[in-house]
C-alpha cells in the first residue's frame, strides 16, 4: 500500500513540476506518524474513513460519490451543520423542499436510530442582495434581514421543520470571522490586495481544490479560482473594521468560521441543496482545512436534489422568477401534504412539483387517514367485520417493521419505507370487511391496535401529525354534535309499528324508508354532515352509530368538495 502511494506521488509530482506550489513544506510527500503511512499532501482528494462509532446506516457522501457507512466521532451524537437562508425576501418551495427533506433525515436519525443530532444553522444577514433590497426600499439592510429572518422561521414552523439547537447570525460573528481569516493568512493560504480585499489562494493547496482546471488569473486575483474572504467596503454599504481596512465578510468564510466556532476541526455531517456543492461547500472545505491544518474537516456532505416546476429543467429560484412562496403554497395545501410530497421521493433526487404530484400526496394521506379512522372504529366496536386472519396481520406487521428500518438505513430511502407502510395498510384494509350482523363473530382488536400504533408512531417520527385535533375543547364539541345528530338520525329512521326485536333482526336501519313527516330531519342530518366536510370534520354513519374524524383539506378545494 505504501509503495503504491509513493508511486502515485511521484507520478503527480512529475506532472505538476515546475509550477507545483506545495501546501506547507517543500516536500510533496510527508509521513503521517499517526497512521505510519505515506500520503501525498499536494494531490490528496481521497476520503478518509472516520474513526468512530458505526450507526448501522449507509448514506451517499458527495465527497466520494457513493454510499458510505455513517461513522460518528462520538457514540450516539451527530454534529450537523447546514447553510441557512440569505434573508432578503420570502422563502419559496425550493428552499422548503431542502429544509423539509433534511428535517426528515434528522428525525429519522433521532427517533429511529437513537442518535442525538446537534444541529447548527447559519443565517446570512449581510449580503449584496440584502444591501440592494435595503437601498431599493430605503430601509436599513439590518432591518430587512431581521424582518425576513422572522418570516423564514415562521415558514419553517408552519412546515413543522424542527429548529436547530442554535441559529447563528453572520453579523454577530464578525470578530471571529476576522480572526479566522487572519489565521488562514498566517498559514500561507490567503493574500491581501491593495484595494483592501482578502482572497483565498487556491494554488496554495494545489489539486486538492475542486475539479476545475488551473486557469491563469486576472485583475487583483492571482487565479480565477481564488475567492474572496473579506470585501473592502463601497459607498453606502455597511462595514466593519479589520486589519485590512473597512469591509465585510465574503459569503463562504461565514460558514467555515461559524461551523468551526461550534464544532472545531471535525464535523460529522454538512448538508445543503445540490446547488451549494460548488463553489460554496468546496470553498468551505478549503478554508477549514487551511485554517485547521487538517486533511479532512467534514466527513459527510449530504446534498438534496432541486425542486422543479413540472415540465421545466430549471430549479425553482427567485432569479428565474419561477418560484412559489411558502406562504402562498400553504393557502392551498397543508404542511402534512407537502411533507408527504417530499417523502415520496429520495432526498437526493430532483423532484417535480405539479398538481398531479400534490394530488398523489393528498391521496396517500387520505388513504392513511381513512385506514386509521376505520381501524379505530373497529377497535372501539363501532365497526363489525368478518373474522380476521390475525396471524397473517402479525406477520405483515413484523415484516413491515423490518423493511422500513432496512430502507431507512440504506441512505434514508423514504419511498421504500412508505411503500412498506402503504402495503401494510392495504393488507389490513382487506381484513376489515364489514358485516351487518356481528352475532357470534370473533374479534381481533389487539392486532389492529398494534398496526395502528406502529403506523401512527412512524408518521409522527416523520413529522406527519395525524392526531384528530390538538384542542380538547373542539374535540368535545364535535363529539357532542355528532352524538346529537346520531340520536336525531336514529329517531328519523325508526319505524314505530315494529318492535325493537324485529328491527334488530331486520335489514340495516339505513335501508328502511323513514316516515314522511320525519324526512326533513334526515335531510338536515345529511346536510350537517355535508356542511362539516369542508370544515375538516368527516362523519361516517355505521348503522345506528356514527363516528367522526378531523381531516385536513386544501383550502382551495373546499368549494369543490362541498
């Protein structure tokens, strides 16, 4: 192995001379005492498998372009950094898709695999776009940033995205950013210009930087790949004092500084949209490894796919003016529907947003809701069914648990997990065959209770709340209303000239023809059920009893549904 490494180093050395610029020393290859093997510091792009604790999960690592075992530095704890928004406007569905997808991954890690995710997100509250927006509206850029930061947090709350344990603002970390840049300069990886700008010197780390060809630079930069760490201030722009003059941080340096200030020289997981992989994340890596003098700062980079409008190959973005804000979206759909929309595709995949794709999410949610309602009715004795193949359902439940966990351990494959869940729903529904008479029929509520509990808990893990309603008062009001309606309906359907024993032995009450003078009461019962549906209350009549549930429907479909 060592022989191969030395040979590779010699090949790269010959190909790079005479313009090879070494990282720290003049030797291309150096011996690492910790591993007792020779490595090439100039050409190193190899991923170093972290030493640590195996989670039993494999995840696609953008650093290697393949699935790798997820190993954590500390048992049961994952350090996680993500790039937050640049707060100059409302967030749109493209943003929401990435944040929701990674929220789902973090919930899976925490709730199913017992890993405590320590998540930090940066808020970019000083940027060219923020300054431009402030000038356009004649408002301080700091006010603009605070306004849209709060709107972003409200949007995330509405989508049921769990907040990180800390939001970090760029403007509150300027001294740390200045110190970070100073150390990069001292380590020989950055340079200043006569205009007061500071650039990262990509040639100082040779071919370890990105995949671009080495282009000759122009202007103040030595190399076209060099990127700004500190920007000299321009007229009417906010600024901070620094050793290089008045200015403000570049975009990439803020993430490197803040992530390092919390997690130090080693990070387990870094996440973001695929559009951030280059140059943003590439530059973060370069900065952090130059600052910490380490070979590998972040162990796993996870990237989510773009959100596209159906029929478009372009991602949803403000610059392309093809976006839908989260606020506008939530006027038509619910958070549960959007989260399920995200669950039905792999987090790394591009995803098409359309009415058809949202209808699929709605249909899946409706099937889940109807199953949960029917199962509860069966367990409570309100729904009488044929004898159940109990052993078969226990086997299906055990297989589903195994398949769901295996799917999620394989790069968080939520479509596979949802397929397993919906298959369990299908097989369970096939066992719920209603009958009009239940005399002598054995019941199996325990197995359905186990199935219902598992599915409910699993959906709760993913952030899909399917509880009837969080308000106890509303619950009680609806309960009393449905009970009163049932009494009126049973009175309407009763036939006075027959004994209760005859009625019980006859066909189901809903098939009997009510007395003409009571027909208006039955019409009123039907009208009440119909009117409550667009308000999210669904009543199901089951013989002489009625059950109900609170559903979630798109607001723009209310008139159509009613």
